[in-house]
C-alpha cells in the first residue's frame, strides 16, 4: 500500500507528451539496516501495476534505476549525485529510507528541483516545509511515541521502561524525548537509557540488555519474565 501510494505521487510529473518517467530508487541492501531485499519485490510489483493501468499515466511509462544506499549518509549522497548525472537524468528520487541521509539529501533535491519521496525518514525536522519543500514521505514521525507508551504502560500496570537506541541522532533524539515525556509527571521511570553503535558486536548488545533488564524489570509485578541470554 505504501509503495503504491509513493509511486502514485509521481503522477504529478506527467508531461504533455508521453515519455519515460525515471525513478532513482535507494534501498538499504547492506549496512546497519538491511531492509532493502524485503522491499525490492514490492517496488517492482508497484511499477508494473502503474505501467499496466491505462488510466494512470496515460501514455507515460515508469522506468527505474536502483542502488544500495546502505542506510548511510555518505553513500546516499553519492548515489544522489550519480542519479543526477545519469542520461537521461532521474525525474524523482524514491528514498532514502534513513533520516541521516534524507536531511542532507533533501537540501540537494531542492537545489536541483527534483522531488524526493521517501518511504521512511522519521526525523521531525523533515516536517518543516520551508526547509524541505521538495521532500515528502509516506510515514509519520515518532513525535507522539512517548504519549503512546504512557498509555501502554498504564494499560499493563507497569511503572518503568528501559530504553536502548542507536547513536544515530534521530534515534537518540526520539529516545530522549520518550524519556522526558514518561518521567515528566513522576508516574513512570526510565531507570536505564543506553546507546550503541549500529555495528556493535553481539556480546556488547547482550551485555547492555542484561544491564537494562536488571535496572528496568519490575521486581514485584512479575510482568517481566525473560529468558536468560547466553
């Protein structure tokens, strides 16, 4: 559904004469988050669906190029420039999916007057239409996550929560915002807040999880029953 909506947004690029509309697609196949392989087939299905519908593009045809963005700012910006230099040049950027790449990439897309439509990138800063007029996304932000978790904890009669987040700025900011929201009224406690690099080794993550469990697990409620990790 999200992919179809995303590709449907490209219809604004239709011209008076039928031609190919070229999509420059970013997918994280390698790197810290490898979600690309799960999305690739959906993208191909969506493109075929749009091209085979005689009422959508009315003679125009979607083509595409796709590269591995690695969920990395440097790599994504390199791809952004490569797509701009292609012949013919891409008409719209589809992605990236990570805020660390969308924020600088959206500035460049505006400079080149090329729309950027992301299926991810939840950073609140990207909602500023004056700063990012050529950027849109098919997902929302995590601005209200703290409020959602307050209701979740209250529903289960829990009073504490441990938070682990990557060192990427967008996720660190989300984690900090959640912690502030939960502890603001004194009803809930976040006794553990830890950050880790996306490439952290398993033993470091397991050690952090053990520490979080020991500090955040309720001793009397019995609601947190975890299996001992290796």
